[in-house]
C-alpha cells in the first residue's frame, strides 16, 4: 500500500449537505487516505438527551426525541441525495439505526447502553457520506472503527491491537482492486471487554491521531471550522490570528489548557511517531492553518499563544507539620491518586501546598482525607490561564512581560519552570475575559478595544 494521509472532519464540517459536498471536494484526489468523520453536528447532543430520558425511565420522552431527530435526518437526506435509489438506501439506513435506538425502551437501561446509543451518530454519518460518494461515482471503502479501535482496562488506547487490526482491515483492499479512499468513524471504539465505548467528547481528533500513528501516516490533518489554532480565544478577544507553526509540546499544552480546536490527547500519538499534524479550515481550505511538528520554526515569536481552562477548583492544604516532613507531599498526592483525580497545577511553600483539579466528583471525600494533614481551603469557579511558547532557561524577560500585562488581575497561583513551554496562572473565572485581553495586548502588541 502507498503511504497514507489521515484526514479528520468534525461535526460542523459534515453538518449539512453543503458541507458534505465541500468535504468530498477536499478528499477526492489521487492521494491515498483514511478519512475520519464525526457525527453530524448536533447529533451527539441529541443522543445524550435520548439516553438521559431512558436512564430516567421516561421511555415516551426518549421516543419523542428519537422521532424529532429522525425527522431532521429525513430532511437532511432529501437535500443530500439526488437519485431515488440512494435516497431509499439513506432512508433505510436511518430507519434501522433509529429503530435500534428505540429498542432500548423495551428493556432495563444499563450504564453502557448510553455509549452504544452515542455510537450511532458516527455510524450514521460515515454511511451517509459513503453513499454520497457512491452516488457521485467516487469509489470508497467504509471501514468499521469498531473492528480495530480499542481501549484497555485503564481506558488507554491498545496500540498493538489497533495496529494489528487496522493492518488486517486495509490488507483486505489491495490497491489493484480497490481505490485507496477509506472512510471510518471517529470517537467510537471497544473497551477491554469488547463492549462499545468511546474516546470521550471531541475524541475524533484522537481517533485520527491514533490511526495515523498505527499506519505510519505521512501527515495527519484535522479539519474544523476555524483556520488553525489561534494565539488567543477569538470568542473573547478581538484581532486574534492563527499560529503558523507550533511544536508538538506547545500544541499539547494549548490543547490541554483550553484550546478547543484540538482534543488534549491527540498530539501524543503523532509525536511518538514524528508525524506532522495540520489544523485546517473546511470552510476556507486555502488558508494555511497551523502546522505542528517536532520543532517550531518561529524564533522571533517565543510566546505563541494563550489559552484558558475553566471549571477549575483550587485546594490549599496548610499544616505546621509540613516543614521538613518526609513524605508529606507524597501522602497528599496519594489521596488524589486513590480517587483517580488528576492535578493540573501545584505550588508549595514551607507550610502549605496548593493544587488545582478540574473534576469535583470526589471532592468531598478528598477534602475529608486531606483534613487529617491540616486545614483545607477550597476555592471554586477558578480558571487556569496558560501562556505557551519556547521558554528555555537561558532566555530572559518573558515572565516579566506576562506579569506586567496582568498587573491589574488578582492571581491566585503561579506555575513557572516545570515546563519549557508553559507559564500557568490561576485566577477567578470572572476575571478571565479581562486577563485574556490584557495578555493579548501585552504579549502580541495588538490594540484591544475594551
């Protein structure tokens, strides 16, 4: 097989019949490729609501939502297809999937049933797109991601399984007999027990990166509705611009700390195989977007971008016994580890340690255990502001620019030095917009209209 590209298109990129046509124009060429598709925009939210109604025992409410979603898809395929034969195939497809979803109302609803329901969105979108290409005379192969995408007992990708099984799937379609255009589902997978599972919301990016690593792709392209990763959040700050180039580490920091264009886990598989990633815009395919590779080639711009992560809770543990106490920090971190609660930021002093978490599912139990070490203070509604760039130790002046820009913003915590690519600050969420604007003005020398 020739070298493959992997292209991922998100929900907005396949959100209408017009967008289907745009994606088809982008992928139909001589380059062998695997195309990863999300569910049609809005579908997953509908399916979440349907599953929630089943979980509450409200079967009639679930059926009502199913009927409404089915109606939306009826309109969708009427606009999408032009031949009666393809329209019939599309109608039969959505009827089969929605009847399957309705079948959950006839049995006791279990926890993993929700994930089975959520998987229907990607299964529908990829089949409809496959039919669309077929109608246009474009030959493609529809690969079922559930045959090769798998996570282990720790919900981590089982890369050996993925590599072996996607190789088997592709080997069944030699280039001499089949076109090298493969369509498959993002987001969905099987777990260690063979049950249908998923890579969490936004997981189609992750799917593309995992597939890219598994087939040693020449490039991974993530197509969305924005022209690359911007240097600040365009929802809150005017005059942002896409960053032309980022290193793998810089992109990973931005994705983890709030840049919504990219799934936080999606950089690591590409980095391990040294596969470049491009972030591109389906609506403006001529835009250069953002190139992500081993090194960033913009030494004149050491500070690349700013991102913000909301929903943060800060916890401070204060203890007079901490000073010189052997194992104190380990014991504190063990509490979070027992409840499988990741920590984002850490700062310490002689008598206290402060940490931040982004999930409060086990907060009460965690606090109760931490009280055995001393007093505990909890602050909700916090936001981590992350400034990403190339902050090597020998370079000077970047921290002062950050703190000068934020001189009027109360800062709760500061983390600097743990990474060559990240300065993190914790502020109250109500100050987020002001902080993003101030940093944009101070770091990128743009005039912000306050």
